[in-house]
């Protein structure tokens, strides 16, 4: 999974195509993500002590992970991401358009460190 929580993503397919939002949750098992303000549905709620008003509540539903792309902070455009090893042997994500790093993924390993 190249998408993580708190990444900014752009939806590339579906009703919300072209809009950007922050990733709230990632489900690796089903391959879906919940993006803030995207794929909204109405949930009809009955009156209760928890919901004294009742009515229709907007709720975000999961989107297939293949329908979103990570937005690079440096070039501010949606781009594919890759993994690379740094000189100290740590692994990081990077933007394939501009080459900017998106943060460390794995701690340094001596086997991958440059000598």
C-alpha cells in the first residue's frame, strides 16, 4: 500500500473525480480508503438519546485505492509513487514526477547502506 493516513489524495475516477481530500483510514485487506468529504452517502437515523433530532446524516464511504492518486507537496500534482533506499539504508516513498521524498517507510538496514 503506497497510500497512508493523512496523505492528500486526488480522486481520479467516480462521482468525485478531480477533487482532493485527506485520507482518514486505509483498509489493506479490502484495498479501500476513506477520504475526507468524498463519496458521501446519507444514513437515515432514527430518533434516540444519542441522536435526539434523527434524520439524515452524511457519511463518507470507502473508495477503491486504485481510484485515488497521492498529491505531491512539492509539485502539487497527482503522481505515482515509488520506493527507494537512502544512503543510510532507510527506505522512503518518493514522487516519480519530481523526485521529492514523501517520508521514511522503514528504518535503516545495514545491507542497503552505501559503503
